[in-house]
C-alpha cells in the first residue's frame, strides 16, 4: 500500500511539473521582433538547414529539416522564445509542402529570412541573421547578416555577408530597385532597419546585382533627436542626380541645435559629399568634399 501511495505521489508530482512547464512554453510572446510575421504569412527558410520540432523548445524532438529558400506558412502566433546564435527570437508553428504532402511543426524564428524579393529574371533574394556579436572594448554590437540569391531551381548562386548595426530598430524593409542608370546592373537590393524613436538610427544597406554577383554599395544612415541634433544621409544614383552616369553621390548633412532651451531649434549645419565611381565592374571612392 505504501508503494502504491508513493507511486501516486510521484505520478501527480511529475504531472504537476509537466502541466506547469507546458503553458510556459506555449505562452504567447508579445515582444516585438523585426520579422513581424502574422498567421498565414509565407516565409522562407534562411538557415542552410532549419530543424522542425514537435514542440516549441530546444528540448523537443526533431521531426524534420528544411533547406534554405524553402517556403513555409506561419500558422500560429509567436510562442515564448529562446536565445540561439546569440540572439532571442520566438517560436512559430508552420506548415509546409514536402514530397507532395503537407506537414506541420515548430521552428525557431531566427532560422527564417526577414523577407524575400524576386526580380524579373526569376532570382530570389532573401536576407537574415547568422549570429549576434555583443559589444567589446573595441567594437560595438552587431548582427552578422547575409543576403542570399537563388535561381529558379532554388539553388544558391551567390551570398554576401554584412554587419547590421541593430539596436532598438522597430521595422525591417526590403526594396528591389532597378539599375538606377548604372551600366551592367540588373537590380539594386536595399535592406533597411528603421528606427522610429528619437535617437534611434535607421540604417540602409545597398547591394548591386549584375546577374551573377553581388557588389556592396555605400550604406547610409539617418538619425535625429528632436531639438538636439540630426544626421541625414542620402544616396543619389545616376537616374536621380542626372549627371555623370558612372557616379554615385552620398550626401551628408549634420545639424546641431545651438539653443536647446528655445522652442524653435536653431541648427548649425555641416554638409559633406562622397563621390563613388562605377566603371561597370567595380566601385571605387573618388573624393570626399566638405
């Protein structure tokens, strides 16, 4: 009889622990993230291989794996997340087609691309995060990010690493621009991490695509703190500045409020310009003018 009661005690103790753990894992994650996926959204696997699990936790069973560029449909709200590769992201339930059948499972959001775009030639561009690197004595924190290009057969044909400086940005946007008047360029891929609050910068990263390779173009940044300062950078391509078709202009205006006690800011502005030359194959900086 004692053994029976001991068994019941152990059973209900384990059941109670399991019952307490399960709702925690399935709690809805209301924290904002740069992906911002809603239910029914079609996302794409960014990691070279993404594992699908039977439960939104690293302690759950692996039930499948998907290669990069595989489309998945988000079927749930975000669940409590996990820190992997140095950054936090929630879990989602997804469904996907494999071998002619529909499957379901859970995936850690950091394994999915932030978004995807395709050009007229059928090339698909996806970008996402590989790892977060914390700040050190010599460097500020950054995400090691990648832009990947796939052909119509979903084969990876090009990849480019870049450092994304992300700190409290609230939105990620991707835009596939035309050649913008540049020779031997099919598209210019612009990735933006946008800050909507005072003192939070917006970063814009540009990559030219010539049909076979990605070429890193100049970045730009905008930030302002109302009534204190602002930095406004802009990139002008030949189709915009209507001058030399081989030049790219990066203009910068910095403003500092000289009287922060006044209701009307009085900014002292400083302007500078960088000139880049595109010869049809390579980009080089010509001069910086102040």
